C-alpha cells in the first residue's frame, strides 16, 4: 500500500485560460502512452469555474462537496450538488461554475463510460 495526499496543501493553480478560481490535486499522472486515464480532485472557490470548451476525452465530474451548475452541448446550465455526477463524451462542449464553492473528482480517458444500472 502506498499512501499519498490530495488535500488543499498539495494542490496547484493550473496554467491556462480555462480555469478560474480553481486548484487541482492530481491523483494519477496525466494521460500519456500507457496511461489511459487521469484523475484529479479539483476545488473551486466561490465564483470559480471552468470555461466552456470541448472535452478532449470522455470525462466524469463527480461532486464531492458543495454545489454549482454544469452544462453540455446545449449550453443550458443545470444544478449539480454533492453526491451527483455528470458524464461528457469526447468533443462535447461543457462548462462548470459555482457561486458558493465546489469540490469534485474528475476522471477522464479514452473508453471511459459511466456506470449504468440495468433496468
């Protein structure tokens, strides 16, 4: 067993223009040859967001704490809160925002599919 930390003290502010008011604590290395998925805990401060952009890979955002709004290709913002998740397919336009703050686990990678219960 190997233990490691993903708390706020290990997080960093990513470079780029897509994230505002957010820090990232990686759980895996970035997607690379031989590494089909990547996962990170992302913490959004009040007013934080990920600007609208297409998903590079299929992606799941699972809200661990807090609440906010998410949208997909249609651009219609829908509420999301702790205990809920959303899946975006590769190429799907999406964005995330929060007025009060939000902590989420984001997993992405080729071939990723959400769990679906059989009826």
